[in-house]
């Protein structure tokens, strides 16, 4: 009787082993299916990572522009009269009475 009990436990062990391998195979198949066929597949993750990198570069660029604008704003707040006059002269092309304006040739212009 003990031999039949030993045989039954080895058959049970074999069934359990096959079930474990079956579940492992299903897990591998599910993982591979999700990597390639799901909505958030491997290709999409790579695209999102590249887009994130580009956005981080844009954020750094905008931070630099923001610092420049803050510096300009601080200079304007320190000397508003000077910058108001500069704006009126350069952008609105308005001048004081009696002032003579001599336009410079384009090659003598400076970049701002």
C-alpha cells in the first residue's frame, strides 16, 4: 500500500510541476503580448521618453528666457524714466521738439 501512496504523490508532484510551468508560460506570453501589442507598448514608451527629453530641453530654454526677462524687468523697475524714453524713441519713433534725427545706414545698426 505504501508504494501506491508514493506513486500517487509523484503523480501529484508531476501535475503540480506541469501547472507551474503552464502558469509560467502564460505569464511569459502575457508579458510579451503587453510589450508589443498593448496600448502602452515598448515603442510607445520609447517615444514618450524621447518626448519627455525634448520637453525638458524646452523647459530649460524657457527658464533661460525667463531669467533674461526678469533681469530686464528689474532694470526697468530701477530706472523707469530712462526705459520709457527709450521705448518712445525706438519703438514709437517719437522725438522731442526741436530734435534732429539722422538715420544711420543699415550696416551701422547694432543688434539688441
